[in-house]
C-alpha cells in the first residue's frame, strides 16, 4: 500500500487491503460507535464500565488525542468507510514503546482477521514512522480472542500479571492480565518472511 | 484416545472436518484458527474438563499437541 505523508501531530491515515485505518475525529462519533462504547460486553474486555457520555462529550474526548503521544485509530471498511472498530495507542517516546488496545465493535467482523490486518498497518506506522522499538498489549488473561490475535501476529507472551486489577464488573474480584510484546526485529522478520513467500 | 478428543474439539471449534486437522495443527499455521475459533476452543475445553483453566494453561494453548496434553493430564 502506498505510504501517505504524515507529520507529528497531524491525523494519520493508513491503508490495508480491506481498511482505511486513520486517526478518529469528532465527526466519527456515529450512532454505532456510541452503542459500542456503551456496550458492557465490549467494554468488559477493557475492564471499563460502559461509557455514559453524550456524543458531544465523546467528540470532545476524541479531540484529546494529540496524534503524537497518543492516537485513537478507527478501522473503516473500504470503500464505504464504515467504522468497524478502533485502536487506542499510547506512546512512550523516551523508551520508544507503544501500548495498543483494540475494540472491534461490529460483531460481523469478529473472527475475520480484522484486528490482524488493521493492527498490522498500525505496527508498520509505529515501527517505521515513529521509529519505536517495542509494541505491547495487555489483554485480560481470559480474553481468549485477543490472545489468539496477539499470538497470530507474532507477539510474545512476557508473563501474567496476577490479580492485577479490580474487576469493574464483579465486586471483589481481581483480574489477571497477560502481557504480550513485539520487538522491531521480530516484526521486521515477519514482514521479510511474508514478502519472500 | 485423548488425541482423538483433542482433534475433535479442535475441529468443532474451527468448524472444519476432522480430517483437515493434521498432527502439526497449530494456531500459527492454520487459517481457520481465528480469534473466535480460539475462544470456542478454550471454552469447549473447559467444559469438557469441568474446570476453569488456570491462566498459564489457557495461555499455553497454541496447537493440537497442547490441547491433547491438557486433556491427558491427570485430574
């Protein structure tokens, strides 16, 4: 896919075979998006209570992403630009790290490798443009779908953080989290292998 | 025996024929082993074993061999 120009602080736009993956803005606060962030089944995986803010408040929140140290990318299906989910990225410039999390809100896209494809573009962006060295994610240890996606994308399991957070949904329950990471040489090796095959 | 059970569980989770599950079936090399299939597999495995898997055990499942090993483990 062609690489579009980007400078720090500007919304980023990436492209894959099936998706446009770009920084979300206030205009992306659709009715479906508002349903997803208020959906306990989806927010449970993030251990976040369903959002209660209004569309205007959410539009304002999206403005807080500076497209430099943090991003919220939407995955938009080509060619109709239907939003199916989003990725949040928090960057630690000093240590050249980024933490990534994902929600695929449109259930029709579950199990169709949307995460792998869209996150692949984000990984290219983070390693190639931002020159980061390590990308990591921390799904709940029982978020088996997310874990499969980390594994399939070449992330390695660093370990389990036992009883790391209080559950937002079950009083008194503490949740385990798995830490997965991907280093620049590992991602490069996967890309080289994919190119060669 | 447990290998057949493992193969059956995996085939059902991946929604493919039993015959398509080779001895070397692994998440990494199997297109049908999607995120949702993996979720189905772990839940089916837990149901069969009658337990909630410990995080280390659930996280270790990446292949047919891993599933068979868990099923064969003394309980």
